[in-house]
């Protein structure tokens, strides 16, 4: 659950996000969101240039059935566990820089597995710190990362992904330690 102040994304006097099914119980929304985003992830994903516009299209694809704002940059400041994510007024600039760096790095192509994993971990850590959307960042990051890995010539075995381990690594990367995340990524390469 995110911490947000004066959150226009939630129902009045609630922390439940306004959604297309008008679900007002968090557990029901969580279940629907997980089911539909998983189903959408199995469909062909939007094509694009592996840029921020493409990333937003992936988010829209995954969450279009759940939220009216799917694929749109959030407009509210959020934090998790007292740690603030990128302020909304800076998201476009920070994302532009991050995706520009990805382009300059040739989308992480022509790297050995260890170098790819380290650079991919840095990209994911920065993308997570930006946290462009009000909800669905983790699923969008993982889906986009799979596209990026494929484009770089790496197949990932996501069945080997341990959610708790990944979350711990993402939290560590938020604090600047990307080693755990790089090790997980390298372990996913098949």
C-alpha cells in the first residue's frame, strides 16, 4: 500500500483506488487486478521503441480493464514505507533521461550475461525509483524488462522468479545496493 496525501485516485474516505468495476474492497480489487493483468500479460504486448512512450503503453495494456488512468503518469506524490518516489512533476524528465541512457547503451545489447544483469539491475532500480504510475509499477517493470531482455538477446525463465526475493532486491536497490537484483537477473537468464 502506498502512502499518498489528498489522493484523487482513491474513493472518498478510503485507500481503495477508483476502478472500472467500482470495487470498494481492497482484497477484491487486488484479486481482479492480478487476474486481469496476468491475462493481459499473456497477450501480445504493444510494440514500440523501448522508450518511455512504449513503457506507458505496456502499463496501459496490462491495466486498461482496471483503471481509467492506465498508461498515464501519476499526478500525486507517493511513498512506500516512508520512502518517497519521484515527484510527479519530475517523472517525465527523469524517465526521459533514463530511457535516453538506455538508448545510448544500445538497449543493453552485445553484453555478456554478467554485464547485462548489472546494467539491467541499474535500469530497473532507476525505473522503480521513478514509479511512474499510481499502481501497477512492479508488474509493468517486470513485463517491460522481459521485452528489453528479449531485445538484447536474452531469454528469461520467469518461473524461477521468487516474488519475495525480488521484492527484497528491489528494496535494496532503492537504497543503492543493486547487487542482489543483478544476481537475480543473472539467475533468470536461461
